[in-house]
C-alpha cells in the first residue's frame, strides 16, 4: 500500500482486515480449552500407600486404578469446568518396559495412555521423567492442551513444567497428603502455576491393605529376628534349587546381589507363609531374607 492510495480504498482495506480479525477471534472463542492429566505412578503408589496403608511397598496394598483414574477425571472436570479432557497419561516403570498384568489392564481403560520407563534391579524407575517432559512439551507446542494437571513430586519434573509453560500451557501440580513433612520437591512447587493437595478421604476408597499382608498382620505372632528370617531365606533357596535345578542360577546371577522381580516376589510370599508374619514395609527383614537366600547359593556354588 502506498501513500497515493485513495482514502476510500484505505478505508475499505481496513474494514476487510478488521472483519477478518473479528472472524478469527470468533473461531478462537468457539474452540474449547483442553486439559490432560499426567500421573507419575511411582509417586502415586508411594505417597498414597504411605497415607492410607502405612507403607510404600506396592505389594502390601491393593490399588483400584480404574476407580482412582475416574476420580481424577471427575476432579479435573470440576476444576477445568469449561474444558474438555484430552486423556490421562499414566507413567510407570517395568522391567525391559514389558507391561505387567496390572499395567495392561490400565492401558485398556478408555482415555488412558500408559507410558513405561525402565525398572532397574533396585526397583527404581528410570526414564519416566523424560517421558513426562516429552509429552508435556509436545502437547503444549502443538496447542493440544491449554492446562496440564500433573500428579507427581520429583524435582526432575521442573524441566517438564518449564518446557510446557514456554509454549503457553498452564501446569497445575497435584499432590498427595503427607502424614508428616512434604512429599514434593520445593523447586517443583515454586515453578507450577497452581498447587492442590488430595487428602486421605480422596484415596481411601481406592487403596486397601492386601489380603496377604492383612491376614498375617492380624495374627499375634511376634516379630521374627533377622537370624530367623535369614534362615528362612536359606531354606527357600534350597527348595528353589531342588525344584528348578542348578541351571536356574542363570536366572538370578546377572543381578547379584539383587533378585529379579518375580523371584523376589516368590521369595517374599513363601517367607511370609513360613513365618506367618508380614514382611511388607520392613526393609531390614527383607534384606535379611535376601541375604539368607544368596548365602545358601554361595555355600553351594561358591558364587
């Protein structure tokens, strides 16, 4: 456009431009806001287990994941009243990133996407934080979400929050009530757009002590000593070798001094049956049990 344009022509072009802007704004106004829920399952199990069942050991309590996810969706619906749900992202760890039966059932739920990081020999999640960051950043960059509800507590999530906020998304941190102190990193609390804590009453309907743990804890059996538990571990190792043979050592040796998850779980269940006492959440006795198991193998095969 040059300075020689007739005034009427300039007015016409301005009117056309303003009309185009009005139509664009009208379309934007009709586009609903969208939110997604991001759940760090490691944090969820540890914090909810401690709050309701008094232990962070997943095997000591049962969690109704389907019911809890529905409750989280309902909570988001009340908070983001004028927004629609994209989906729930569920981040967990698994050995070799192979779904467990529970993770498969969660993945089959509508509007739920399960993302798996790895689980190392110490049962620690690896790679989960980077998965959360990738999804948060990608969804925010493509304007797929306007709000993200993040249920987690690890300081490593700060970079994920910053990445999403850099593209204009708002990140709302959801936490789980801690019996004492805090279970979320302060730098994460400082970085998010809002904070909300879900309390005991919210989780009570979905978390309960497992039947195995509860049955042993209702007995009057005294707490066994470390030596007693170590002896039981050795007995179970002897049974294990008798049933499976020496070739079964290849299943456990690569992880020494840690046991593969399935073997460790079988060891725990059998020990609790022998002792008639729950070892859930008792790390000193669990170590004694594993020491007894490995001690017998070392005696037999000089590992």
